[in-house]
């Protein structure tokens, strides 16, 4: 919603941003301050900002954030945290500088000693793995290599924080994207396992046991026994029973918006005029000829293109043109644009508006007069859709994109499981109305972690939004499959 302002400058002292920070901190710090150490709580330090040295657009910004904390009652040790790219630019007077890294570098220790003699040294983020991107490989940091780095840090009498100790999951549309060093942003996968000591589902890994052994001598008392693991289930394949095309779902999305020119997601008059944050947006207009459709690189991030509801191709950062066959009469041109995930690190934060962010052309003529449907696929929409009487039996072949649904019956207390969709293309899974996350056939991730608490005894609603191709059944496994792997460099 901050990006509704066309002049927004995130993480600077731009007034529109500082007002938002003040409003947020006004609420947040009232909840944090009672738990600080000086008030008898467990919070012994507060980080001012994270890797701001990699941005460093505004020399006044870090001082503003520091004062925003102090003025609201934060009295504990202040910290900053930067990787090698931002060592010299991310600090602020009065805050202890810490470092983020994956492998030991003597220059790190020398730098911290030079700028902060006789002060504590800390690795704020020791990266246990790395981010996985759709179409890439699953990153591993071999356990023995990581533990050797941790041991080296401990030998230097430095404090350490593991990033991540338990990675977890990017549920819903919260996967984010990477842009640094890439020609165009690439979305991250739903899993955030991160090759962490505790797996996505909370399993103990080799890293966990090696670290436990490494840390044991630093404790005067024996470590407690590790908790027992949760039971897992691999359910029988679930056959999809009903389908509903994207076009038939539109009456459940709310009133469409008409605009002469394209409007990006954030500036749509939806959600109490706060705009659309995530999901898909459908842009439709009328054309009377064929020719070359050109996105002008204004699609963020990916669009399925249809003529009279028939799929004709994909436009994205690399494919900017599509040929449209010549036909007589008027035809409806539809672009289903997906927000694949906003970039979460790097200097392109201000450029993360989604949907159609500018004009598109047909034969070099600007397209105009759009009908725009917001498909953010929030729980209220999913629940309305599930309870509608418009679903069709799968005796009729689905017209994609489509929603497909089935019922998963549990006769006891549900346990964790992993959901698999071999033979499907790309889409989103909903469990009992909640967005479990995205899947995509290009991998690397092949399973979606489904925690037991997402399910309940009796009948559970499973709904899948599939863009192009469905196998007709959902499979389950008792463990994850993150695809082909590569060691971090």
C-alpha cells in the first residue's frame, strides 16, 4: 500500500515513508518496551535496521530510525547488521555493528576490531543455506562445512546467531523474489527449508546434532533431551471431483473496475482503497485485429494471454511480444497477470508495483478501455467460491485456468504430511480456505509441506487453482522432495 504513492522512496527519510514508520512504531513499541530487559523482560538488544549498508541512499535515515526507537522507550543495546557489501555504510553512532556471512573471512574480524576496539564481536547472520528460486536448484551448505565455520567463530570468542536455525515455509503468496545479480527478478519457492538445522517440518538434521555437540561444552549443565518428533502421514491419492473455470469464478471477485488505461495492482480501488497486494489481476479489453501484442516490459511479473478465453501465450520479463492471429470482428483480449513475489532485498524495492504497470500495445497502438478484476484470492473469496453451486463434475474436461476441488477425510487427529502435484503445471493450493502456497512444475521444489494443524478431524476442503494443466489427483508423501541440489558457493 505504500507503493500507491508514485513518488514513494522506501527506507529513506521521504515523508510518506517516515510517517508510516512513525505510525507503525507508535503501535509496535508499546508492545515491545514492556518486554525489554530494563523492564524485567527477555529483550537484551534491539537491531536498528538490517543490511542498510547495501542500500545507503539516505545519510539521515539510520539516525531517524535510531531516534524513532529511543524516543519510544527503547534503552537496550542497539545493533546494526550488514553483509560484506555494506560494511562501511550501514552503521549509526551509538549502535554496535555486526556482520552477516556464510564462510569465515579474516577481513571480517579485522574490520570489526578496527572500527570497534575492545567491544563485542558478533556474526548476526550465519547463513545455514540459501534461497531457492523457481527454475533453479535446492541449495545445500554441507553440514561439516557449516559446523567448521561456526567452530571458527566460537574460537574467535564471537557471538553468533544462525540464519536460519529453523527455516520454515513461505505460506500463501509470501515467497518473495530475488533480483541482485540477475537480469530480471526471479520468484522464490514456497519452501523456506533453507537447509537449516531444523527442517521445514521441524525435523532434526545432521547439522542440528553436530551443532548440539559443538555447543555442549559451553554449558555447565547437560543439555535436555530433544523433544519427540511429530508423526507423519502419507494419505492415499485424492481424486479431484469438481471444477470451475476462472471465467465462471469472476462473479465472486467483487465489482470489476473500468479504466481507460492500465492500473497497477496497488492502485486499484479495492480493499477499502488500500489496493491489491498479492495474487492475480485480470485485465480485459476489446480488439478488432490481429498483429503483434507488445508488453513494453510493463508486465509484473507474468501474464497468461487469452483471446475469447482461449490461451495464446505467456508474456513476462523475457518474452515481450506475442503474435495474435487475424480474425474478423471484435474479440476479448484477456491478460491474467500474476504478482510472483516482490523483491525483498536490493535497490529495486521502489520498483515493486505489480500487475500492468504501464501501457501495452497492439501493432504499436496503445490499448485502452480495460475491465479489471482483482483476484487476490483471500479467504473470503475462497470460501464464497467453495460454497457456490456453480461447480461442474470432472466428467466434463476443465477449461483452464480453473479451480478444482475435493474433500480430504480424516478419521483421527490430523498429522503433518507433504502434498505432491505431479502432472500439474503451476498454481496455488488452498486448504480449508487458507492459502498453503504456490507450486510449479519447473521445480526444484516438488512437495508442499502441509502441517497437521491446517487440517481437522472429519471433512477437509482442498481447492487448487491451476493455470494450464491438471493430472486430476493430488498425491501425498511422508517427507519432502526439494528437487535437485547444489552446494552453496
